[in-house]
C-alpha cells in the first residue's frame, strides 16, 4: 500500500498538471481522446490530464508578409513585388479543423493571387493603382478562405522592384515631362506679359503725358545706379512765360 503522503503528492501533481490559463486574446479548442469537444473561453480552466488536450488559437489581427514574387506584367515587363496580408480568426473551430496550418495556407494563397492579379495588368497600372491591386488580391483570398473561419482584413502591396534599364527609362520620361511643363509655364507667362504690354500701349496712346511719366521713371531707374551720365532735353512746359517769349523772338 502507498503511504498517504505519496498518494497526496500524486493527486496534487495530477490536479496541477491539468490547470490551464487562457488569455483574453486567445481561444482554446478542447479535444478528448483526439475528438473535438468544445471551445474554451478566456479564464482559469482545468482539463483531465492524459485524456484532454487543447490547441490555442490567437484571435488578434495577424500580419503575414508576402515574400517578393517575380511577376511578368501584361506589357512584358519583369518586376519583383512583395506585400503584406492582415487577417484574423473569427471561428477558431473551423480554422483548426478545416485547414492545416492556416497561416501557411494564407501565405501560399496570397502569393498566387498576387502573381495572378499583377500579371494581368500593365506596369503603369500597378504603379499608379496599388490600392486597387491590393483590393483585387484580397477578393481572391477571401473567396478561397471563406470556409476557414478567417476574415481577410486588408492586403497591401509594399514594394515594386524594377530592372535598372526600366528605372533609367522612367527617370528620362519624368525629366521630359518636367521640361514640357516648364516650357508650357514659360509660354503662358510670355503670353500674359504680352497682354499687359498691349494694355499699357493702349493706355499710353490715350494719354500722351503718360509717355513722359514713363520716360522720367526710366531715367530715375538708370540714375539709381550712379554710374551713367544722362543727357535729355529740358521741357519747355516748365519754363517761365517770359523766357519762352524771348526764346520765340
């Protein structure tokens, strides 16, 4: 016969080995002799050692990187594209019982969907419509994972690596576009300046005294430099009347 102390120790170890603590952001699937019994909620739990077993499932948002994929676009441009997938488990039972290693399965699906979507469009579309490409990839992955108890939250394209010759061509194209815009802006400025000069000419024609005012302004600007000698006729209008009569005689 076993002494009472030994029996107490064995019983205590038996009880302690069945203690499980489930955190708020996790769920535990309970199996008895390999058969699914129930899903345990967060709390202090006890299972029968050697009879029951549990599998923990994290229900928080999970991030999976899509490793760089070699893609040939519709316009025959090779490029490397990588991305990221955000998903969460909504039904732990289905996620465990319906698919083996759902993380790996979603990764493979995302890689295949990325190659499929980006291979059907041109490079310019991928570069300018990343959000739309991500949504298309998400739709494909959602259809495939519909029965897995998993919600695909978002798919993002992170980086697009292009060949060096393609980078040079795009840089030259961007430079040509900037030059074109600069010439257009310069032409518009010249057109506006010509219009202002035309308006000024019409105003001067209507008022002869405006010509003299413009002349005085020009002379003032020249005199400000203090490195020139200016000779110009003295206007008769500012002479006294007697002086003007003598000059006429």
